[in-house]
């Protein structure tokens, strides 16, 4: 197998493109795909302060690596989830990467700052562990970005993540969530801009990139993720992809071209400020503060009765997920 | 396990409804689901002449059985595909059902009437066997219905079929095909009304109904269907369903409620008459006549140059499938 660019020995075959690349050309092509995504969706400018959500896994470190190589002002944010050794290793790996590249890594510890960790939240809260973890990440990333004056938050979602999320949203016709699956969500009241520069690249490709670039990353999966619905969607997509290479890319990139325009107008909730923390929310208290209060056994202060709150049932995971206009971050972001 | 209606011994468990039913109550509930589908989509009236596309498989015979029990004027149409013993058995089973119920069965043989059979078409044509088979069925069903004055064509597509087709259409964002996946397509120039009264019932449920009603049907799969894409989509849906019972129903019925309205306007091709056979088409010659000419090695007469035809490449399966506003009939219709 020969590299289609230089005819050297290929190290990776990309079936959906019916092509193969060598160890030098592949990282180049990978970077070009990121550059293309950034340009097409006007994700960031060289002047922007970019906050990369770094988990210590292959995707987020590959993303940070590429953004630095492309000359962006990319700082990292690592959120300590308190998942035992797994989190400890993830934090060390993220720190080592930052030190080696001489760039800044902000670290926030969920227990220190907010009084709980993910294993506790999974046991005590009404949400699934993955739901509350995703919610916590979205909240902290946005809050840190807003408070520290970043222009954009970049996450390492790859094509497999996006296809699996889109499949899950489509199987339930969650039209508001589908509408929000753009690779670039503009800033709006209290919500910083969010971008996904790796959305055109598969999980295999980000792993190959990280490997070829010699990036040390945490390979193991989050130990709490077993049975996660997102993983089932990935399995289903992989089974279809095996029979029809290119389906994943056709599904997600086809959605961006032909599907997304039809869903415009499905995502326009009015945002207000959470009475507890001041962050953006569609309700009175944001989903994060409600979930946190439940985990910590606190009551959110009720200052006046509101029609929508009286006798209303506890929000479901779906409602909760919809409160911040971004989908739940897939598990990969924290170490897969 | 007890029947939720009469507390007798249950014979079937319906996980997505978290319920179980006995051998007498299940057929009743099954019929009620069909009645509900017919009412909601105004599929037919007791005065309508209904043509049931009968394959000899469980779905189409269950459908015919229910429609007769509900008092509809339902006649059968069996299309001989020429697939060896498999077609012979399918034809006999359909005939036996019609005789036992004392109802009329129209039989059309593809080779006698149109000069080819499906195995030949699969070998000689440019389309896949399943594509040309689906095209042939759609064409003949519509043509017979139009020529013999039927008001509506009813097909035995079940929930599994519809979910798999919708998955395939959605994975490729074929928005026109998605828009057409209504359980009832109204009549329009040259196209008779098409309905799918079993769309709320799973494959397992139609099999159970046929079994409990003592209907003799062809159980074996079409021998030409191995590797069919639709089957891969069914496998993927079944894998997801196993982890999250109800996903299939949520996907297809959720589409009808929340998805379909967004796709309105995506399906409005102008129809004209095929210069060869007079049936509805979006082009000069209909997809059926083009495929048939190719199979038989004939040339369709070119009487005058037309811009769209000059130098135009041969249509793809997708274009071909889009020429008659109905999706390709799933393989089950012919014996699964």
C-alpha cells in the first residue's frame, strides 16, 4: 500500500476516501481537514483566545496539538471529575502535554469548586452518571470561558462522536437537539461560542494522528461508561459502516449540507440568567444548579411561586440536556 | 405471564408496551392497531376497492386477513417474480389463502407480461437485484390498480420495514425519500393512493398474528436477498432495540409526529406520462421502461432530442428509485 501523496509506504488506509497515507503525509492531511473545518464554519481567528476542553484522551490532545501548530492562541482546560486513578492519570497526561508545549492549562476540580465528584453524583443524583458528567462539563467549560474572557471553546468531538450523537437524536426525533448539532454554535447571551474542529475526522484518524505525533494520551475508557447509550449508537454505526464504508461521514456531513437547513427554527429557546449562579438557562435555576443541589441534598431557594414550577415533575434527562444549548459531550472527551 | 386484557395465559410479550396478551386478545389488539392506522391516515373507506399487494409472506397475508375481517373490499394482487421454487411456493400460498377466504386474487407474471424475471434482471440490468425487483413491484402494483379501477393499493410494510427504510434514508439524508415515508400517499396524476396499514406493528407481531390466525405463509427469505442493505439496517435497528426497547417505534412514529412536518416541501417533483407505457414519471421514459429496455437489450425510441437526455449519465439507483414517488418495497413483501 502506497501513500497517495508521496508514494512512500502507507501507514493508514482511509476506506471511505479509498486512500492511504504515509506517516508524514497523514498528519499533514489531518491538519488540512481541521483547517478546512475552521474556515468553513468560521470557527476562530488567530486573534481569538481559544479554550480547548482537554480530557487527556486522544481527541482533545490531538485537537490542542493541531490548533497550536496552526498558530491559534489555544489554552487548555482540564476538569477533574474525581473518577479515581482514571482521573489522576488523565490530569497528569494533560499537564505533561501542556508543559512539553509550554502552554497554559487551567485546571478545575469538580469536588473542590462545586462540592461533588462524578461517582458521587452518579450515586446520589436522579440522572445517569453520563448525563450529570456531560452537564457538569458543559457548565464548567462555558463558565470558565465566560469568566476568563475566552472567545471560543473548542472540543475534540470527532466524526464518530457526532454521527453517534446525531443517530441518537434522530432516533428520537429530538428536533431541537438535531438543530443544535452544528460544528460551530455562535455565542449568545451568556453562552460562549462552541466549535468542533475535528468533526470531519474519524476516531481512528484522531488515534492515528496522536500516535504518529508521539502524543501520550490516556487510552483506557472511563470506567463508569459501561452500557452508555452513546456507545450503543457507536456500535450500530460501526456495524453499518463495516458493510458500507463512508456511511458515517455521509450521515453527519450530509446532515450538515442537506438536513440542518430543514431543522432551523427548531432551536430557539429564550435564555435568561440562573438565579443561583448567573449562568444562562431556559428556566429559573440552571440545570447544573438543580442537579448539584440534588446531589448535595440542598434546596434551591424558592423566592416566589412560578406557574411552571408548581407541581411540575422533575425534569427528565432530555429536558435537562436541552437546558444548555449544546449536546451532552460524549464520553471520549474524558479519556476514551 | 398474564394477558393484560383478560388475565388468561399470555402467548406474546410486547416489550415496548411493557405488556403481554393471550391468543384471543392479541389478534383483537392487532386489528385495533390496524383500524387506528386506517382512521388516523384516512387510508380507505368501506366503499373503496382496495388492492392488497400479496407476496405470500406473513405481512401481506396478515394485512389481507385483517382488512377482510374489518369489512373492506380487499382483493389481492400476486406478482410472479420468477425466482424458482421460492416464487412457485409464494404463488400457491397466496392462491390457497384467496380460495379459503373466497376472495379474488389477480396474478401477474413478470416474464409473461413484461418479458423478464428477477434473476435475469439482476444479472443483465445495471441495478441491484433488489432495486429492480422493488421498481418492478411498484410499477406493476400501480399500473394494475390504475387500469382496473382500484382506489387504493395497500402493502404489508410493518414497523420494522418502515424503521429500517427511514434509517437508510436518514443516514443518507435523502430528504425527498424521507418526505415520502407517510403511511398514506394520496393519489396524484397517474399514481393511485398507497397505504401501509401495518406500519404500527412490528415484524414479530405480524408473524404472531399470522401464526395465531392459522395463516399458511412462506417463511423462507427470498434467496436473492443476501447482503441486502435493508437487512443491514434492520440488524442495526434490532441491535439498538435490544438495548432500548421501543426505539424502533419511537423512531418511526416519532418521525410521523415531529419529523415529517419538517420535510414537507422536499417532495414535489412534477409528473408527466412515460412515452412508452403512459404511466407516471418525472422524465421522458419511466424508470421501469428504462430498466426493462436495458434488461431486454432494447433501445427506447428517441423521437426528438431533449436537453435533459443529451449526454446525461445513466441514472443511479437513487435517482431511479425517486422516479416513482414511493420507496422501494422492502424484501419482506415477497416472502420474508
